[in-house]
C-alpha cells in the first residue's frame, strides 16, 4: 500500500511537472521583437541583380536562403531616422531587397514584389524599414522588415529632397540675399506618441516700426505623415524661405505647429524666447525648435 501511495505521489508530481512545462511552452513560442532602428528614406531604384551568398554554411549556396535576385536601392535622403536600440543600424547609403531564391522563385511579400516588378531603373521611391531584434523559439536574430515601398514622381522627390536638406544645403535658384532659414525640429522623448500629423511651418516678415500693419507671410511649408514614438527623440530638418528675397529693413519670425485634422496639437519654440525671430537684426538663419503640447 505504501508503495502504491509513493507511486501515486510520483505520478502526481510528474503530472504537475508536465502541466507546468506545457503551460510554459506557449510563452517560449511567443515572439518577442525589439526595435533597434527605424529608417525612413527617399531612395532611387538601381535595378535587380542575381547574387550568390557568402558561402559560410553547408547549405550554401542553394539552400541557405541568401542567394537569389535582389532589388537594389540607393538612398538619396533620410526623411526620418530613429535609433532606440544601442546596436541599431546607422544610416545607410543603400538597401537590398531579396525578390527571389537561388532558383529564381519569387520570395517575399507579394505586394513588395509587385511594386518592384513595376519599377524602372532610376525611379524614385519612398523606402522605409525597421531593424528589429527578434527572439523566437529559443533563438535570437536580427531582421530588417520593409515597412513601406512606394513609387513617387520626380516632382515629389525633388520637394522631399529640398525639405530634408541639411543646414549646409543651398538651392541653386536662390540669390545671395534670400530669406532662407534652415533648422531642426526636435520632439522630446517624453512626449506621448502620435502619428499621421502635419507639421506646418510659416515664415513671416513685419516692419519693426509699423505696429498697425499685420505681418506678411513669406512662405508656408508643410511636412505630412509626421509621427513620433514616446521614449525616442524625433528630429526633422527643414528649409524655408530659400526663394524669397531678404528685406534687411524688415523683421522676420518663424512659427511651427503640428496639426491633427487642422487643429493645433503641438507647437515648436526656442527655449527662453517668446518669438522665434530670424535673419535680420542680428538674429540667426539656423534655428532649433523644441516641440511641446499646446496648452
């Protein structure tokens, strides 16, 4: 009888152990994904070429999955870059998208393949991807999934390149005395996340001695589809006023608002200044605007 009790006890313990292991199994199979870097770019399509892998495993080159046809893209401008992870990829000069395997059988997202097949060499595209670190079924590895691949026309590409130009960029059409202002907007990492907003920048001029005359709009610039993720600092460079003539007897100032359905949700400001004055009267032509919520 005692042996039966011990046997039954052992059975119960084994059953509990198996149940516990079974309960842990789904947790072990659950995928964990950490964002290391977010790349949002304007790129140009350079064509599709067949490449063999590096030959580092016994499965190479036919069965490793790294041989096949690759679509090549040259990065023209970064529209947005975030690096929340310590080991995130830095900004890239090119990006490859595998579109077939060793036997030239289509490989990857059908929508991405359809877009690539419709491209011609020299076409501009909006290309975005993530650098993720994935843990799944006891293994950890990096992946770089494509978030967006969209063909755009040359006119839109030129507008994006102008809007994303850095402080040292210069418009060939501008004269030496232009009202060009370059700058960077910064969304602090502690601000709540938002997406699909419009950044509206306006450059104004006003005569400093005529108080009864309203300011004149020099240029309005909109940056669409602007997003921010809490926990990461978001930066965006801009250029405004490059084609307007500078009037040295006028006073210039800049405003920045972030809009949702036409309503102002956030504004940009220079810390310690009531008004972001620029260009004349000793004011700078390069500014940094820190974004905060509208009170």
